[in-house]
């Protein structure tokens, strides 16, 4: 019976370009991406890799892994992952059942599954019950530009690289309309509002989104947990809504799944592989569409690929459309003409890129 011998964290911070070099009226906002790697080593020498959500919370997520979970897990068996997950959530519920606590557990749990699959000599998808496909569609997820011209130009760039689906992170009508004009009717377009519209704005803008033929509108209002209002907005305005990227554990998704068309669990935030699988099953039973949130280039991306291989009802994966100085993982599986080939190596298939570790690891 293998036991956990060590848990370590490695923080990677990599600058990126956003595919637009033209004039801007506003300075760039997001210019670097944080990845918190979680490395688990067993007493028989197997190494597993996971990823805890770290955008703008990397110090807190790392501290939660090392201070809250590590002392409880060293020396523990992980044969029964469901029991271990329940026990960790129970022990740490006083620190919060969602947010940073679950971000930290997501990375550890992911790494433990990586170990389990490696021990069996199979990919995670095969360990979870079978590899049902070798590739999965992906959409280009653009950063927020806040101006019509960059939005239009980068939409054209994404389409030129083979994407037929593009997600914006724009909140202004003019920017969204610019993408539609640039992409034409052949582009399937969505936007993530990140909860920036008031309810009145949502009622005003959603009919306009319908006129632009948006595939979905993501998190239109705050709070994102106002599921009754989301359900009413979707029903009254005839525009499909998406949410779930900021929810943790399958328990929170009990209300999300009935409320919207597109359900968006994020494996680095939800509590790891088992919680994701529970949400995937509930989504399928409810007849809704599973659209994982996964704008990652570390183990979270590889885990999402393995889950997509195991779960044929995953619709598309989210590919963050940026040009980093390097990728976190070696041999990064990138979309080609909007399709990602899914690795079939043991475990997640993730190995850190030596350059990322050498040139972009940081200490907080």
C-alpha cells in the first residue's frame, strides 16, 4: 500500500503576448500567468503532478497546500480517493468549504490520480473507465482587450489559425459586435462577462446578444450564485447562459445544473478529478452541456484532456489564446484547426518543461 511521502509546490510565472501589436487606447491588463504546480512523491518513488488555481491568489493557494493539507497527508494512504477527499473536506471545513481550501485540494487530488494511473501504467482516462476518443474540439478564449479594434483583429487571427469557436471576455456591446463583424456568420461566438453586468444591463444586453447570435453568455451578473435569476434571464431572453467556473465541489453544482444550459466545472478549482466526474455525471443526467473551464497550460490542461477522453459528452475545451514565453508543460498539446489530440501516456501525461522550471519559477 503506497503512502504519501512528500508534497511540494512550485510556482511558475510566465509572461505572454496577446496577439495584438497595434495601437491601443488602454494599456494591457493581464501580462503574466501564474501556475501553481503541486508535486506529490510516494514512499515507493512515484511522482505525481497537479495544479491548484493560482490566478491572483498564488500565495494563498500555496500556503493552503503546505500549511493546511501537507501536515495531514504525509504518511497517508490514498487507495480510497473518495474517502480521503471527504475526510480532507471534513477536517478543513472550518477554513472554508470552497475557495482557497478547495483550490489547494484540487491540485493535491489531481497529483494523487496522476500517481495512481502511473502505477497502473495507463493514462488517467483509461484508469477512469476507458478512453472514448482520441481528440476533442477546443475554442480560442481571448483575453479582455476592452476595445473594438483589437477584439476584431485577434478574432481574425484565431480564425486564421483554424478556430471556428471564439470566446471573448468583453462586456461592452461594441466590442462584442466587432468580433461578430470580423468573424461573420461562420464563427460561433461567446462572451464571458465575468459578472460585470447589473441585472438591468443584463435585461438590456441579452436581447442584443441574441441578435448577434451568441452561442452562450457566461456569468452575466453578480453574484454568480444567483441561480434563480440566471434561469429567469435565460428563459426570458432566449440566450443560453453558462456558469460554474467559480464553483467548488459537486454540492454547489446541484443548483447550477438546473439553471443554465452550459455547465463549466474547473478541475483546478472544483476539488479535483472525483468532484469533476460527479458534476459531469449530473450534467449528463440533466441533459445539459458540459463545457469545462480550463484556460491552463499546466497539469490542469492535461487533466482536462484526460477527462474529455473519458467523457464523450464534454463539448469543447477552453484554450487560452495567448503566446507565452514558454509553456509550463513539455510537449504541450495545442489545438490544430480547433482540435486537440489527447495524450495517452501513463497518468496525466504531464511533465514540466525544464525551461519553465529554470527560467520562470519564482519564490513568494
